C-alpha cells in the first residue's frame, strides 16, 4: 500500500515538473501569443480549460455544446499545455482540411486498435497506402459488391422478424453485426456468421469508449501515467482480442494466396477484394505484414461500428417521420413492385429520395462529431494565424447544425439535398465523411451499403420509434457518434 502511494505521488510530481517546463518553453510562449487573439473559455494554470470536461458524460457533452454555441469560429481552448483551435465555419474548415494533413496527436491513442492505418497514420505513410487502397474502391468493384450487400441484408431479416409486433427494442446491435458481416465479405473475402463474431462488435465499442475517455481526460495523456491506470490494462486486453479476430482472417487469406488454390474473392478474378491488393503488395515486399494488418484492422473497425450507427439513426428518423417513410416506401415500390428480389446496382441509382434521407440523417448525426488535425507549420489567413504546434478541431456536428447554412437546423428535411439546394451551399458546409485530401476513402461504399440495407428493411417493415423529436436524442461521448439512450425502434410487418 505504501509503495503504491509513493508511486502515485512520484507520478504526480513528475507530471507537475513536466507541465511546468512545457509552460515556459519557447513553443508555449508562441502558442500563447497567437491564442491571445482568439476568443475562448478562461484557462487556469496547468489544467487550462479542462474543467469543462469534468463530470458525467452527459455534462461533458452539454459543456462542449455550450462552448461551440458561445464562441465564434475560430475559437481556442487550452487542455493542459495543449492549445486547441476549434473551427465551425465552412471557409475555416476548408483551410484546415486542405493545409493541415497530419492527424491530431490524440489519434495516437487509437494506435492500440488501428496502429498506423489509413485513418491514423502519418502523412507520408497515408499517401503511399491511399494510392494502393484507392484502386479497391473503383465503381466496377463497388457494383460487384451490391449482391453481397443484398444477400447479407436478407440474412438479417429473420433476426428482425423476432421483434415484429413485440414492442420496443434497440436495433443497433443487429445492424452493426450485419455491417461487420458485409465488411468481412466484401473487404476481406471471408464469410463470417454470428458465432464467429459474437464478441467483436462489443469489444470494439468498449475499446473505443476507453480511447475516447483518454482523449478527453488530458491528465491521462502521458504514457507513464496512462500505463498506471486500470483502463490501460482493459484496453490492452480488448485490443488483443480485436487483433486476434482480424489476424485470423488475414492469415487464412495469405495461406490461400500462397497456395494459389483459388482466387481470394468469392466469385471471379474481376471482383478483387481490399485484402487481395494488400496481400499482393506485401508479397512484392512493398508492404510489410504489419502494414497489411493495420489496414485490415482499420477497414473492419470502420465498416462495422460506423455503418451500424448510421443505419440505426436512419431508421429512427424514418420512424419519427412517417410521411417521409411513406415516400421512401413508395420509391421502393416503384422500383421493386411487390417482388422481394435482391437489390441491384441499377436499383441503387434509382433510390434518389432514400439517398437524400440518408444524407439528411448524416447531417444531423454524422459518423463522428469532430475531426482533429495537427498544425505542423503556421497557417496564415487574412483573419487569423493557426500557429505551429496547435491542434485544430473541425466540429462537423456544429457545421451541420449551423442555422446560417441550414434553416431550422433541427428539422429533418431531406429536400435540403435536392440538387438545386446543394448547389447553393459551400462545399465544406457538409462533410459527413470529412473532406479534402484526407476524406474517408470509402464514402461511396458506405452509401451503397447503407442504401441496400435500409431499402431492404423498409420494403418489409413499418418502422416507428419512441423518440418524438431530434433534440430528444442525446449523444453518448465517443469516437463514433451514438445515441445515449440507444435506438429504440418498433417494427410491424407490411404483409
């Protein structure tokens, strides 16, 4: 007990000296000089404005929303020694996303899950990897995946049938597991079923919660302090389980590739999977095995957690707005009639209203509330300077709910995405998959998968929800934006 007390005291003293030395460094003096020109909450010695991040998850979310509403873009907030500059206006967002390409330092906390994959890696590695991976998202390849999207959507229906007429249930776990199955089959060339992935989605969700907690509790940022916490051990255990799951798939595909018994993907050589290209790269010695695993982990994690959440929010919006749901159903009936056939690529192009519904859902509930960038050299504009060493936070959620751009921003109105309405807006006013050079490489894949799943559900069920309005949906803090109260859904058969 005494040794533990001494260790904690020593850690606290070391942290104090560390922060004190940083405070008086030249870098910190320059940051304070530029920060003085921006609005922001008062900063206390050592902790800065971190007091806004104390308390329950609900209070933290409310505090952040309060700050975003109070200060004009760009505004500052100090968390310990680190200066963060928050931008919410399209013009500011465009500057940041095009000139600051390095991900924020906090993304390093995702390294235990994704290592240095496309989402988290440094710029030079990202450029090299993106060039290779981009070829796996060509439209011919994406169209070849629609059959897989549809088959997995149909396989999901018996799970949903169990809840028809049975009252409220949380639809997200089913949709997240379906997203995982789709991702593994299209990206990894491997069919998995419920027993094989029963723990993956849960472990990923818990791991992301721990990562997000560390991001916002700045006193846990130093590795030597984090390593002393119980959360560090929990995250290591979860990360190991997630890696084992993906590593098993990658190992199996590499064996198949080396044996040359059959193509890695399921049907023809023309339908090349994400993993095919990466294995070929590693076999040519251009990529190392650990790079292959990094990108596989990134793809599987992104394809399950984020898409499951977006589909769930979309169903909630349809349940909340029955007239809009009727319009979606009528569009489906015009395409499919009474048939229960699978979805084709041509069908997806005809789902214009559903496309607008999904985009409006992503406006109100983007995959992530914000993205962060590290400013590696001064970015000078005619209004302000983003100093080297600061971190820039692009508040996607705030940009998407800006009343100057989106009249009645909390109203759900898919007509905002009519072509003539889109043409009126700044291209950086809407960024559900980020924007600029480091935008999400799989945004077309995501939209096609979401449309396939949602259209399959709407053709079979009438959807309702206990939620009555958008403001009623509270957020749970996390890397992926989620509903704090779950996704309370009811289903009735259309038959």
